[in-house]
C-alpha cells in the first residue's frame, strides 16, 4: 500500500514537472522573451514604445515581454529608382531616371527610426524630395546639350550633393547612376536633325576629298 502511494506521488511529480515545462515553453513561445536580429539588420529597442539609445547588433538578445519591443531595420545596400522632371539652363524640359544605391547608417538606426521611420518612409518622405531638389539644381546649371555631353560631370555633382543632403538623416548614399534622359519631342527632333546634318557634312567632306584625289593625284 505504501509503495503504491509512493508511486502515485512520484507519477504526480513527473506530471507536474512535465506540465510545468510545457507551460513554460508555451509562455516562452507566446511572449517571446528574446529578439533575433538577422544578418544585415539592426534592432531598434523600445520600452513601452519609447525609442532607446541602445542599437541591437546581429544575434539573439533577451528582452522583457510586453515592456520591451524591437523594430528591425535593413542596413544592407539597397537600390531605388527615381524619375524627376527639371528644366535645363536653356529652359528645355528634361525627365531623368536615377538609380540610387544607399543604406541606413548602422550606428544611427534608432535615431533614423525615431525621426523618419522605416525604409518606406525614408524613401517616400526623405529621399524622393531630396533627389528632385538636387536634380533640379544641378540641371539648371547646364544646357540640354551639356547635360548629354557632360553626363559624368553632372553625375558627380548630383552624387556629392545628394550625399551631403541625406547624411544628416542617417542615410548614406553609396552611388548614383544616371540611367536615362528624356527630352521634349521638339528638342529630340532638333538633336536628330543636328546629328543628320553633321553626318551629311562629314560625308560631303569625304566625297570632296576623294574627288580631289581622283582629279588631282599626287605626283
């Protein structure tokens, strides 16, 4: 009889510990007392919604459920395309397509999230108007023809100005590419006519040179 009581007590303890362990695992899974920051990310630590000074690096971090939350931001290099219209120095309307390689400063993700927001808000609220302003300022200094012939110079100016414009917000510009220019139909026709005239002039000079060689051969 005594042995039976001992066995029942022992089994009850096993059931208790097993149930307690399962309950602990269930609560741990539901409350998640830890945060995982993946490769290429940084974690913004918040207590009751207030952004803290601590930036979480990649890895596993213990947190206090309900009290503490973590917002993860991508700090890898990203590429976004922008289309912006502007007027040249000679008042030609030009639409430019730019590709911008950028990333969030890993050391400032908490301030970036607090002042601006996540990646989408950075693109829409900060980068898009900055690209438009920088492009308009750079384009207004050159004629439409110079924009074509001095493309590298224009790219360097936009690159430098965009970097200085976005850096205070914790956004680092890695590179800017001028993908394409679109001009008004009138200007495009004028450029095409000029190119045709230049080709015809070169062809006429070549024909004249051949005639001179035929009519007046060197002796």
